[in-house]
C-alpha cells in the first residue's frame, strides 16, 4: 500500500480541477503562500 501525503493529494485534486494555487487560496480565504506550504507538507 502506497503512502500518499495530504499535501500531494491536495495538489493533485487542485490540478485535476484546473485551479491555480491563487484561485484555490481565494476560494478557501487563505493566502497562496499558506496553500503552498500545505501542499509541501510544511504546515498542518
């Protein structure tokens, strides 16, 4: 069984929907830099 990290899954789902980090960050009311940190598993 392969281990998928939350950040990698978040990025894959975002890309499947054709969204940029800025677009998704705006939808979630967070900063693009925070979303980037989440995608790289640097933030909870």
